[in-house]
C-alpha cells in the first residue's frame, strides 16, 4: 500500500496547485480518493469528524443493489432458456445474463463517469460519487435486450439534462436513473414495452409469451404465475427489478445503515396497498372493475418495479422530500399514484416510474408546506410575544 | 422551583482522555494574553501602549462601536506586546505578569442593595462585561440593551467538557453574589440550567429559575436551553454568561477586585495521564505552562473538540474556554477508507461502520476529515443531532445563499455556531457548517442589526 501511495504522489505532482495540469486535478483526485481516504485535516469548526463520507454512503447503496443485480443476471438466463424450452444449468443461466448485462453496466459507467469527470474539470470541483449508484441503477431498470447505444444515449440525457443542467449532484430535481429510463421509454417505445422485450432474445423467436404480469393484466388476460414466483422474481421484467425478496434484502441494508429513509419506504408501500385496496373494494360497491382493479392488493405490491422503485429510487435523498414529515407524504403519494397509474393507464403498464418522477417534481412543494407550518408557528410566537409587551405597557 | 428539560435528539461522544477530578494550582504563566478575535465583531481600540504598567483590572482596550464594553488586564504586570495580523488587526495583547497580584480597587459593593445603573456600570467598567454574550448572533453584549432574560448553563455534555459541578464546588458564595448582580441587568428572569453534578452544588442558589437538563449533547448548550425555555423572537435580546464567570462577577462585588480565575481542564487522548487534571489558573494563561511543548503531530485545541480553536505552541487559552484538549493530528492516508463496515474504531453516527454496536466504547478521534467536501446529498442526518424546532439543512442553505427573509423565517435568531457543531460533525458532505452559520449571523448583523 505504501508503495502505491508513493507512486500516486509522484503521478499527482504535475497536477498540483500552480502546476501545468492543475485543471485536470479533479480527475486524478477521483482515482486517488478511491484508493485512499485523503490526509485532509479539519481547519475550521469541529476538529473531529464522523467516519462516514459520501463515498461510503454511495457504496453502501451499491452493496444493497448487488443481490438484486446477480439475481437479475440469473433470471435473464432463466427466462431465456425456459421460454425456448432448453435445458440449462444455474451457471449457464447466470452466464447468459451476465453477457447481456455486464456490457450494459460498462457502457453506463463509462459514458456517465466520462461526463461527470468532464464537468468536474470544467467546473473545477471534485467528482461526486452519486453516479456510482445512478450508473448501476440505469442498466438494472432497462429491458435486457436494449441496444447498448440506447443505454449510452439515455445516460447522456440523464446526466446532462437530468443532473448537470440543474447544477450537478445535489441540485437535480428528478432522479437521474429514472430520467434515463423515461427518456428511453418515450424515445424508443418499441424497445421498452410490449411482449417481445422482456425475455432475452425473445424477438428472434416466434410465439413466445414474454409479457410482464402488468402487461398481461392490462391486456385483460389471465396471469400464469403464482404469488411466490412474483415474490421471488422468476418472472419477466426489467433486468433486476423482478425479485421483491432481494429488493427487500437491499432495503434491509439501507434501512439498517440509515442510508435509505425507512419512512419513505414504509409509507410508499402503505400508499400502494391502500390504493390497491380501494380498487379491490370496487365490486362490493357494485362497480365491476377489470383485471387490474381486481388484482389482489398484496400481489400489486410484489409485481412490477414497484418495490425496486420504492426502495432504490424513491429514497434518493436529493430528489426526495427532505423534511421528516415531507418524507411520509412523499412516500405515501408515490405508492398511491403508482398503483393508480397502473390501473387507469394501460399505455403505461408500470406506474412506479412516472409516480416517482411526478413526486420528484412535487417534493419541493411538499417540503415548502412542511417548513411553512414551522415558519407560521414562529411568526405566531412573535405576535404573542409582542402582544404581551403591549398589554404589559 | 425547578423545571425539567429532557433532550432526546443529539449525540454524546465518548472520547479517551477525560480529566481526572483533581484540582491543582496551575503553574503561574510568565505571560498572559487577551485575544480580540475571541470577541466576535469587537473592533479593539487600545488605551495603553506597549510597556505600560498595569494592575489587574486596568483597561487595555475597549470596543470601538460599543465603547462601554471594556477589556481589562487579567493580571498585574507590563503590557509586553501587541501582536498584529493581516491589515494590522490586533490578534493578541500580551501582558508580562509581575507576580505581585496587585489589583485595581473597584470598591466593595452589595449588589442586592445597589441601584441597577451602578451595578451595570461596575460590571462593564471592570471588564466583566466581556463575559456577557448576546443572543441572537452570539456576540459580546451591548450594555445599552435590556435583555429579556439571562441564561446560564452549568450542564456539561460536550465531549470531554469539564464538569461544572466540580468547577463550581468551592465558588458558591461568589456565584450567588454574581447572580445578585446579574439580576440587576434584566427585567426578566435568570435561568440557570443544571445537570446531576452541578445540581448538587447549585440547588440552593437564590434568584434564579432552576432547570434540570438531561439528555445527550447538545443539551448542555445554552442555545438549546434558551430554545426550550423561552425562545428568542425577532428583535429580542437575551444574554448568556458562562457559569464560572458568574463567580468572577460575584468576586468583583465581594472584594472590589477583578480577579478572573479560570479553571482549565487538560483533556484529550494525547495529553499525558499525569497532567490530565483541573487547573486553577487565570484567564488568558499561556498553554505551554500547562501542557509543556507539544509535538506537531498533536492538535492543541482551546476548548472542546467540536467548537474549540486550533492553537500552536506559545499561544494562550481562549477567553471563553475552560479546557485544553490535545488530540492526534490525522494527516495520514487511509487505504480504501470508504469501505462500509471497515475502520470501526472511527466513530460514525451513521451505521455504515459497526461503531454503533459499542455505545460505551471510548474513541480516540484524529483531526482527519474522513473524506472530502461534497455537495449536500444525504438528508435527515442533521435533524438527528439538533434538538430544535429548526430545519438545519434548509437554514444552512439559506445562509449560503444569503437569503435574509428565509433565514429569519427558519429561525436564524435562535441559533449559534456552537449549536451546529454536531451537525457539522455528522455531516456526510464535510462542509464547514459552523462557519456557514457564523457568516449567516454576520450578514444578519449588518442587514438587520
């Protein structure tokens, strides 16, 4: 380690203050700080600091994503081989998925981090770690067969328009990963929906039933999967969102480390359950409903990207509500709206993406009203205080 | 009558190097210093020149814009040097002690039976006015104001903070007289907050409203107590005084002498065990007399690790500080320091290290930043350690933006930099938050006043 340190110090020399390549220092620093937590000491204010930093926070989220990602790779292979009726081993399935998904991740990281580095140099700040998570999330929520160039363009759009246009990490209004997916969804709809895209290489074969459960329901057909299949995630869908079980495992890590807000996660599931229960109760009110409204509420919670979106994207602290009360409201509405969009708009079989993006836009408004209630309390106190003085006089 | 204040949110850091509860006479410093930068916003105007002979209590400078506030010599001796910094700003006024202990005689006074104006005059003339701080803004008080209340905190919750009960044990008589004098400065009440240890010593003090405070740091911060007892509204002023300084004021009225005794605890993991004690010293003492020459691998902090000031060899204890803390400098690299669940010996309030599994472990923190400055991303961590009805992140952003109306709405009048020390400590983005709040307060002073 000592040797690497010395090499690094030597490499960094021409990037020092006042040296020739000073402008490019953020790029070198990003690599250096990845290997070593720097020797910076406190100068002003508190002399000691907490052990956590943004790198550690972001890596924790990446760790939480890993189980779902590996399952996603296996499931891509599993769906492929079972739909084709071929015999396969666990490793073959995993290998098939990995061959599809690892290049997507590589493209996403290469393109996204490239832009991040360029902006860091251009703006003269250090590279923020946020993209470590975003860059992994983007391939995880795409269909497995999406061409790599589409991934690349979606990433460019998400990072440039979704993030850097607003001032970079910490300033964006929309979740960048979902911005990428929304872009791909509206720009290349044939690659992002339908019954051909969810199973690897399904489009090459005729008569394959690669429809997602939500798609099946929207088409008014019967679902062929059991509840436990849905929960474990052996169903077609975007790369890594299918397994509610492993998403919940990730959620456990996020909540346990306090990196993700348990308030948002819990209230979003409550919101989704309530909306689904309302739809479920329609028949008892004399309204017939359809396959989607009558789909049992607990199954609504385990299908589609709902759980994945709630756990990994609704909890993105930058685009979520920032106040404690606001988080409850924000989460609840995401769940509520996600199920509502599912049921009412068959053109968008999965509602979680649009629900989160919509609430991202409204999060500042929610915060505003939460804060305003505290401001009002404070102003009222001033009034009573001055009132007392007046009566005293 | 006493009221209980229970603080729930916060964080009590347990650090290595607590001072042993043994009071020893501090070796007398050859030189003492008053440092004008300790008094935020005060522009010093010198009244004596280098070489002047001084008694303890003789005026050395006053505040240019509030000229009733005088700053006096803590010891008798000769004014040795006026150290200036950039733009000829006065950084230190150094006084060479003559060890005679000759005091300027202000005359004894029974505060309880004297009119308010004379008491006030005496306090500010003698230099005791410098002990009184004003909220909002956390600056030296203006004697022309009449505060709605005076707050004194005798609650120690900060890491390695000296125990108020132990410091005040033998000073109750002076403390009571000090309270009698301070009562004349306000139409309102004097609020005294105590913890278990100081309650035993101060429970019989008369003329105060006693508050029993419990809970994690920052429960001991006077700002948090004000917020819970009688929050500051726009346009209002409250004053705060450190508990030991109340005894200095009392001593002034009892003896007629300005004798600013200051108990200084030497703490921190790098302070050798045999010097980690409480020292009976005088304000502005030279640090080397207390801790000797300190190696450059050690950070010398006047005050506690969260709010103190960085010192180097040969400098002097800060005016408001009653601790000298020595901790290791952290200018070392750490390989893969960002890996979660590694380096568990570094405390973290988040649960990304296992340190939270050992709530009773004592930590030995260094001055390493443990990361680099980043944009504000993580939410919710600040609220966990700030027990106030204030939205810390929003207030910090308002301060950065210099948005006065927003700062006002979000409660800038109720906060001081020290209340945000823990917020700064836990902050994932490693921002200098106390500095941000200080700049925000300064902006309010110039814009609102």
